[in-house]
């Protein structure tokens, strides 16, 4: 019974078959039972969760239900919340309590959602496997020796194992879509500017975007609709973004007349044959639903990873300068002088991957290297954006695999950052172009989920949702659940 | 062979907006440390900047006043460096494309003018303040100033002496206050200057420059530039070489010392600020700001000379600040008969007294209406100019009107010929010898009689009437 969608839970609450408190208790029981295995949550305060649930039930009784009344939502440890710690799974923010809620947290609270806790992630969202977390690796519910993907691995694992019906993640280079794919759930990264970044700890400001991680396409629409919208306190949040009829888009059941682009650069040698077969089958399914599959080319795709690993670390090198031991976060013991305080506080507080990216970024921005790295990467970014613009003259949406491989084993790639970086080879270009992208389950490879990625033009989340909803309705993949997580079930 | 000094100036001007450049915190000076801060200007995780539109408008206004190009699309960049009073570890500034470029300012040099090029004006945020003095083993940080909007005004290396540099700075200082884009209070750090100084033989290419930091008064700037120019000249004449470096001027010792060399210079790793979209302003907005441009000091000076017939000197004094000029025009409006008398009394008498009292025109105890009231009494002969000075003293002290002072002290001028004739007769009766001598041709004694009559009336007799009646009565 735990593997229910937000939509099903909302209906049950509406019919009075359950209460927010009951739901909170059920999910808290599952967190207690399974989190020691999965390490998906890094913070969960049961008392506080129940208090929110009680308040929600009282609100419903008095005023009726708001958009997400009583629905439990977990959030990645990157979202600032005025209750509980916000640590970005980094030692440098250990014990940090933000004095404010992120804009999206405010939106969730105003919609009546019950926040169940903070989920595990790669430190400062830098990673593709959740292994860089200062709080230990999170595990994939489908195979606990495997990584859940990253950086929003905790959110993906928590939803996949039904420790929460839905969660928020952030996506800078694939950090929602890749773990969603590896954990067999749905993940939606909105268009850059659709969701306010205020109160979300910055990794790479021009790429970061918050989004939904859910069991169904409709849930992703509900959650994204709740958190999106203009925020005057974020200058990069769009004031005039075209609206989406979030839930209506999910009613689509066929693909008549839909032109789906199949970029040849996303079906490459070296990708897992099982994943490739699953995606090929998915496209056949789309054809059966009435879509036309159009072979397209996104010629600059091969430069996306390189450009991303210049731009994102460059921005990060500045964004992470504020963690200096002066005002908040970790400060080393007995600093000898200012320089000692800076260097030791940061050396002790940051993990290896974060340091690697700060150094990479600082190097790329250095006088004498700026033109060759940062500026060149920005030029590549423009070319990638143009690739998509040209492609969308021919097609309505683009379909690709989300990740070239299913979940890999914990420790398998930690010594080889370059191989690790290739985990995001199919998701990064979408961030560089600022486009919306959605990953949904499309098959199983040796007991591990494979994901199908949809890409649409800017502000056309409606197209993603329509295609994904039609596909979901015609296939069983989103209903698959991992074994071994039945404890805590209350029939 | 002579040496030529080459000077370029970078001036940081605090823009007088109510709130900070990127958040809603107050910019008021002098509050308790760290009370005017919020998560944004404290650089807390996840916080984002939102640009203050008023700061943009004021920077554009300044750009228009120096005849510069306003870039309709400019950009913000991050300037990266670590310092405890810089909460984000970077300063939001404009590096690649500033809001304002290519302007100039004409400054007075000798009898003529000289045009000083202004390379650019860019917007940026101020850092907080570190405090080390009087603290053992620790430093304190006040972040009230963190995020306060600044304009950095960068000149071309067009100045050739410390005096020219000062003339430029004074002109600029006057301008920004006229435009009301800054309060320009140097003691509060609202107008700060760095100077780039080099020397060369005339006609040769520019020499290697040193940058002088921490110049916060006109006097120190002049001292610092002269010290630096002499240091460089001596160095070269002794066979040495000037190295590119940043030097800190110690105003107490009157000398500078090296702060960091070119090799130690920061690499600020500038890159476009991803939290702020490019700054776009429309030609219409710029036109509207131009339309609201107040009269500038030069224009005002010229108009005062032409419209009110003022001397160049008085016109200059009365246009030093917008407050002064406005005050003068209020005075003329209230006493329209004699704008020159207005200028005289304001520039010499009122400002002199305020200056002595260390007060500003804004808190003068005598307002324009009140001073006009005094001038009216001179005009209509109620009091003499000489008495009026005493009346003004009393007005300054008490805040009373001229009429009240005249009434209370009985200073009303005596113009009644009957009364004056009687006094003259008394004086003549008391000094028969002098009358005799005068009538025998000692004309000089006329002054003696005037003095005696004035003395008898404690100065209140109308001098013109006294003169006229004396001439008649002494002839009798």
C-alpha cells in the first residue's frame, strides 16, 4: 500500500479514508525501517512531521484542502528550511540552520504539504552517484550494492522505496533525471527560470533548477505546478514565462501527430545494450501510439560534457567562497592567522570532489586561461543551444536515454572522475541550453531500471508531460517496485 | 630637464539610495554594527541579489552629466577575493561592460579650462568594515556597509599635477552632490580616491605607475601625489627604476609604503555574474532621466552672472552646492529688488557667520525669508547697512526676525529731518570753534560733524539725511 502516488493519496485524503497524520505515521514507519539500509534521509524529525500533519488535518477540517494538503514531501538537503538543519551533505555546513525557507519550500508549505525531512545527496550536488556525501553513500533500493545516482540520490531512493511518495531534487547537469532513471521513478527538470532558486544552496547558478521526483508523470506535474512561478527576489526567475496547464497535460493518452526527434549522438557505442534496447522499444511503443520518429542530429553534443565541466566549476568556485569559516559553517580549531583559518577551515570542511571542482573552476577563470576555457565553453554553450533550436524546427519533442548505463556498484567509479562525469553525458546539454527535461522508467536491465529522457523547447513542459503521460499509460514500468522493502507495510 | 607627472584617478562614490544595491537593507550611516543586514548582504547560502533600480538611475544621471555614453546593455561580473568583510567571497561589480563609458569633465586650470577624460563609470557594491584597532588578537567585522551601492568613476591619465588632480576631484565632488546622486561625505567614506601616478620626461611614453590607496581627503591626496612623484623622480635620477605596485599612503607620516607588488597583485578571476541577467535600459528611460537633469554648476554659475548681474566670484561662491544656489534664489525671490545686495549679504555676511559657527546653510538659524526681511529694512531706509550687520548677529543668535530685533533694540534709523536738525544744532552749539573753522574753508571738518551726529544717535540716523541737512545748516 505504500507505493501510492500523490494523486492516489490526495484522493484517499479527500474521501476521508485516511488522514495526514496517518500518512505521516506510515511513511515515518517506513523511514525508520528502511533508512538504516538505504541512507536516503539525512534528517527526519518525526515529531515535527507529525505536528505538520496535525496542522494539515486541522486546516482541511476548517477550510478544505489546498493543492497538496497533507501530502508528504521529502526535500534534498540543498533546500534551505527554517526548521531543522540544512547541510548540503557537507562537513563545512555541519550543524548549519538556515534562518529562512527556500521559495519552493514556502510554496509547499502554503499548499499544505507535510515536509518529511532532508534527503541525502552528493556534497554540494557535485557528483553522479551520491558517493561524495559527507553523510555516507545512499543505496539504490533495486540493488543495495549499487548507487542510486546523483546528485539527488537520496530523493530518488526515498521515492523508489516509498519512504516518501514524492521528493524535490535539483538538477544542474542531470541531478534529478539521472538518479530518477537509475531508481526507476519519474523526474522533471523544468525550464531554467521556471522555479525560483532563492534559498537553494547554489552549485552553478546559470544551470541549477529545482524539480520534482515522483512515482508518476501526473505527480511530477502536480509538484512542479506547486513550486513554479515568478519570484521577484530571484532575478533569473522568469517574470513572463508562458503558463502550463500542468494537470491537463497529463490527460493525454496518445501521440497522434507527435513528431519525436531521435538524435543520433545519443545512441552511441559504449552504452549499455540493455538500456539501448529498452529505449528502442520505448520509441517503438511511441510509434504504436501514433508518433512519428524523426532522425535528427545535435552535432555539438560531444562537447557538452567538456563545456559543462568548465562552466559549472567556474561558477561553483565563486559560489562556494562564502564558506570561509568567518560567519557560519565549519571553522578550524585555533587558527594561527587569517590565512590559516581560511585554508584549514576549507580543507577540513570540503570533500575531495568539491575541492577538485573549486580548483578546476578557479583555474578556468584565471588570468591567461579565461579565454581558452571559460569563454570557449560559453561559445560551445551557445552552439548547443542553437543545435536544439534547429532540431525543434523539425520535431516537437526529443527522446533519448537518460543515462547510458543502469546503476553501477558503489565504489566502482570513485577513483576515476572522468568516467564518473560521463554518467551525465545525455543530461548535461539540456542544462546548458536551459531546456526542460523529464526522465521516466522505460524498462529493466538485469533487475535495474532504465530511463527514457524527454526534452522539449523552453517553457514547453506541457509537451513533456503529454508525451510522458501517454507513454506511462501504455506501459507498466512505473508500477514496478523494488523487492525487499515490504517491512513497515500495514496492509 | 624637467619632469612631467601623469595622474589618473579612480573615485569610489557611494550612491545615496535609501536601500542597498542588491537587498532592502538601509544604507543609513552610523547604526550599531551589523544591525542593517539581512541574509542577502550577509552572503548566506542560497540568497540572491536583486538590483536596486534607483542606483541604476543615479549612475545613468551621473553619466549624462559627464557627457558620457550610456550602454543600453551592460553586465555585472563577480570580482573574486577572500576577505572577512566580503561575505560572499566576491564583489558584484561591472568589469567587461560598464553602464557608463567615455565621458569628460572640464576643470578650471589657471584662467582657462582643461578637459579630463572619464573612461568609465561602473556600478558595484561596497564591502563591510574590518576593525582591528584596540582589539587584542581578534578583529571585528561590521557588515552594515556590505552591499551599499557604489559608482567607480575612472579617469583617463589626463592630469599633470597634484593641483589638477585636486581641481578634478573638487569638480567631481561638486557635481555628484549637485546631482544628488551622493552625499559625498568624505569623512564617512562616501567619496574615496585611488590615484595612479607616474612620471616621465615631456613627450616620452608613460612611465611605470604606482597606485596609491587610502586617500580620503583633498589635502592627503595632494600630499600623497606630490610625495609619490618626488619619490619616483629621485628614484630614476639615482639610476633606479619605478616598479608597478600598490602603495598605501600614511597620512600621519606623510609618506607611502609598498602594499603589494605587481607579482603579488590579485587575480580577481572576473566572470559574468550568473545571478543577475544583463542590465538593459531603454533609450526612453535614459531620455527621461536626461529630462530630469538639474542645472549643473557651470550652467548655474553662468546664469547667475547674466540674470542677476553677479560677479564671477559671487556666482562661484553661491553655486558651490545646490543647496546654496537654491537658498540664494529663494532670497532673491523674497527680495527681488536687488539681487546683488542679496549676493553680497549671503556670500559675505551670512556664510561668513555660518562658517565661523561651523554650520551649514541647511541649518542656518536665519532662513532666506528672514534675511530678505533684513534686506527690506535696508532698502526702505529703516536701518543702515552698518546697523544691519548688528541686527543679523542678533538674528543669528536668537532666530528672531529683523523687525523684531530692530523693534526690541530700538535700532530704527532716524530719517526725520526735524529730529536730525535738532541734533545737528546741538552738535553745532557744542562745537562753535569747529563751526567757525568749517565756515572759513576747512571742508575736512564735515566728516567730524557727521561722526558727532551719528554718535549722538548711536548710529541710527540715516547717513544720507544727516549729510544733506548738515550741508544746509552749516552754511546758515
